[in-house]
C-alpha cells in the first residue's frame, strides 16, 4: 500500500465514532508495553468482530480526530532494555501475531499506520497474556468471561480446514487423490455406486467444493481426513504422522523412522498398530498364571496419538506431529502451544483448534468425545500405577506429552510423586469425588500397612504445602480429611 492509499485509509478511519473497538488513535504515545498490549487487543477484537484487520494510527487526536501529526517513529523507537522496538515486540508477542508499521509524510506532518491482522486459531498474547478492547480501552481478556467464549467460537471456526489444498481437480481425478471408499466405510455409510452421486456427501462435509468451471477444489479438511498422499498437497507436506524409535534414552541411535503419508482417518489406526508393535511387554503374575502385559496402557497411547493430531497447529509449516519411542518413555509432540493451561487439561472447558477435523474423527470412532481424552490418559496411567504423564508446552516448543514406563512407587522421583498426586486429585474432582489417603494408596498400588499410610500422609502434606492441592473441608478431623485441586 502506497502513501496515497494510506492517507485515504486514515481519512476513512477518522470518520468512525470514538468508541469503535477495532481502531485506536494516538498522537505520540510510544510506550512499548502499551503498543504490545494494543496489538494483542486489536488482533483479538478484530477476530471477535469478524473483521480481517484492525488499526492503530499515530498523528490523530483521539477525541476530535484532527490530523495533528506525530513524532513517533517505529523504526527508531526502543523497547525495554533499549532494544529496537520491532525486535522487542516480536519477543513478547505471540508468534502468530501479524502486523505492519507504515510511515506517511503529508503536508509536513508524519503519520504512522499500524495495521494488525485478526487473530487466527488462538488469541494473540502479549507477555503471555491476551488482551481485548472494551470500547476505546484495552483490557485483559478475562478467563471464563462471555467475551472469551465468543472469541473462541470465532477462532475455532475452522478457517484453515476450509482453505483450498488443491484446485481445478477433474471429476475422474478425485478417487486418485482421496480415499472415498474409506470415507464412507469409516462413517458406516453405504457408498453410492456412481461417483457423481457420492460427491454431494463430501461437499456437505466441506471435504471438497465444486468450482464455477465444473472442476473441484479439495479443501484442507478433505485432504487431512482421507488423502491417499498428504505430502502430495503443497501446504500439507509437514502434516503426516511420524513414529520414530530409538535404541536408548536419547536420539543417538535411531532404529526406525516411519511416516504415515495418508489422511488421519487412515493413518491413526496404522500408526497406532505400528506404535504398539514397538512397545515392550513384561511378564505379570495373575494368580496361578503368568501373563504378558504391555509396559504402557494402550488406551492412553491411542488417546495421546489422537490428541497429537487434533490439537496441532495446522498453520505451522516447520514442524510435524511426531511420536518418539525411547527406552523407558514415549514422547508425543505436536506443533502449537496447548490452548488451555497444562495444569487444567483435565477439568478445563475443552478447546480445539481443528473442530471440523475432530468432529469427523469422532464420528468415525477414532477419538473420544471432546473433553474426555485427558481423563482417559490419567486414569489409564493410574490403573498401571505409572508416573503421571508429563506435559511441556510453549509457543516455540509446541506441546510434548511424555509417558514413562514402570509402576513402582519406590522408583518414582519426588517430583513425579507430587505430579501424580495432583492429577489424581483432578481426576477424582472430575468424578465429583475427592482424594483421600486410601484412594491415593490405591493409585500407587500400595497396601494399607501403617508404613504406607504414613508415607502417603507425608506426601499429601508436602503437596498441600506446595499449593498443588487443598483440604476439601478444613474442619474435618484427620481421619476424614479429603483433598481437592488447588483451583477448585
């Protein structure tokens, strides 16, 4: 956009009322933290209002909208610590924040236009906190508020899923690109004999779209679900599931690396079977019988594999969903920071980046109902008396969930025991119950000897002191004390 166009933009914007939420006018405020908060707020309010972008303009009086010019120069301004403003903002804003500064000189006056694209997929944060506009004010977006819920509805509208993966596909080419038979089979539907009669089902579910020229566009959702080759679609080359196994506890000795280059409706079962074949089994005594049991709970493995796919950031073109199998642990990795705080995964309101994909995978019985997956993972680990799953998540790293093999309480580190206590309290709370000494002993596979009872009491006290859990009823006697998560 040239200077003339930008001045036309300014003339257009100053015609709006003062309280317009997606426009901010300033004369000379160059406070870097204020600018960072405003970028977050304006990106989020643009998404909230269904607008493609929002604006912050320097050189215009806020009240009168008079054109007065500004001394602010974004190319020479500094952030905190005397760092260049542009670099400093990138460090503190979400990676997916998209914005551009432009300077205009007109009639001896300088104006600065900051054009901010609407948030996509998740709220834009500044210093790890999301902001929003309330009238002409920038405020923190309150968790659990009606405005946050509405914003997430907008953000979860499936923009990426409905974009075109490939256009101008001839009718007779579609079966070579999409596994149409698998689509009908997994949904339990009878496929029409004629290809033309099958296509309306795919169009209705937004897998394909008929073009005005009579050809078809394959949408990302269709390719992600039932592509015969995901990597054949230019924008989806990083999306296939990989399962990598190593001989030891690090990445020095790789033993296999398998990529499942088909849509997820096909790949999830293939990857799950392959992954289970890599996992060790151990001999267990069951009464008079010796039985072989997998070192990891199969339900947890299956659920984490599905979660890795469903919750990935599909717009990330640098990373792919990967399962890494080491000696003693499995790591499930996907691009994209968790949309809920990691300590609230079990009880928080569920959020998904890819709601259309998740919905179809649920209809195909390839993943659990929304919000129940983490319950299954934690409960499965408890049934095996394993250490609790470990979650690491940030914008740069993505999300990693690690399962550790082994079921001996005595072999767990102190930190692992405390994490297990926290997740056990969360699981009990989700079941409308609370944790006690006995339930925690059962979780760890310990008997009711005095030694174990005392050890668990001590562990509970440590977790209370650390603020992981709290008394359900502070007036209850020692024998009747029950515990709930700290946030309950």
